[in-house]
């Protein structure tokens, strides 16, 4: 006797899913690949190994990685405070976390550039105290990427902290574990997969971010020029194959990095399940 599915409508749902993926994801990505085929292999290598393009790759991926690490650290602390501690104004701060989602990225970039430029309030103060310039340098890009990516970490870690079983902490404490040992050996291993997910989302957002970065970066070639700007510059010069070659390389590198993070996440989940 044929067994029926618990949830009906599998075939229509699968059909709509494949249609959505085809129209929104697969077709645009395949077009990107086909446009790159207009270049020969030697021309493709020449485009992506140009010194200015290589510098843009280095700036985009290094700043996105640094911002994702910092956002993961502080995002975890923010999620921990919001879940574990009651305090006045908690709802307001919780709503404030989502502000970068709603705020247009260009507006965020202008505001950040105004504040952190050498003549701005924060930028001038930091420059006088430490001699470090924030805006128009890679450091300014990191600041902008932290601003737009930290909500991804908070909203990924927060539900896991809320659903964490407090009896595990009580059992560890009853066995003589200190608060630090409870956090390191009990809490953090269960939160770490979610933290990796938040890190991956923050990194992916940072690599392709344009609006909030373009104003604070300064766009100096070999110093603070990002890949999205390089692609737009090529498009403005009607060099569509060159732009798609850079975009395709950027897509491949991002996919491999995210695949590595996802595999690490699966390994961590499997390892924590075996413990």
C-alpha cells in the first residue's frame, strides 16, 4: 500500500520551489557564467590578475573577514545580554538592533563617513588620541561592515540562547563546575554552530556590500577600493565581459569560503551531538 505524505501538496510545493530558484537564482547566475565566456581564458586571467583588481579582492575579502569576526564577538555579547539580563530600555535596544536592516545603506554610509572622517566628531577624536585615521581607509570599511552585519549575528544567536536548556547549567554547577567552566564546556559548544551561521551571514553580506561602504572607503586604488566598485567601474566603461569575470571570480571564492564554513558547522554539530 502506498504511504501518503504527512504534509500534502509536495509536488506543487516542489514545483514552485524549483521555479523560484530557476527564475531568481539559477538563471541570473548562469547568465553571469555565459557572459564570462565572451573572454578567452588568457583574457580572463589577465582581467582577474590585474594588480588593481587583486588589490580590490584583498581589500574586500580582508575587511569582510575582519568585520565578520568583530561582529560575531560583539553580536554574541549583545545577544547574551538581551537574553540573560532584564534591564530598563531592553525592548528599545532590541528594536534598535534591527535598524541597519531598515536603514538605506547609502544613508548609513553618508552618516558613518560624516562621523568618522578626520574632521568628524569621532574620527577627529580618534586621530588626535591614536593617530589612526578611520574614514577613507580599510578601517573605515570595517566599521561600516560591522554596522550592517552585526544584526545577522545577534538574530542568529539570540533564539538559540533563548531555547537553551537551563537544567544543563544547573547540572554542571551541581557537579562542581565554575561559571567559566559551565560557559566554556556547556553553553558555548551548543551556541557555536549558530555563531558560525551568523559569522557566515555577516561575511557574505560584507563581501558584496556597496552602499554603506562607498562613502567611507575613499575608493583609493590599491588602498581602499572594493570589488563592487571595480565591477561598476567596468560596467560604466561598457566592459561587460570584464565586469562579469570579476563578479564570477568573486562568486566562486565566496561560495568556496561559505561551503567551508558550512562544512565546519556540520562537523561541529556532529561532534557536539556525540559528546
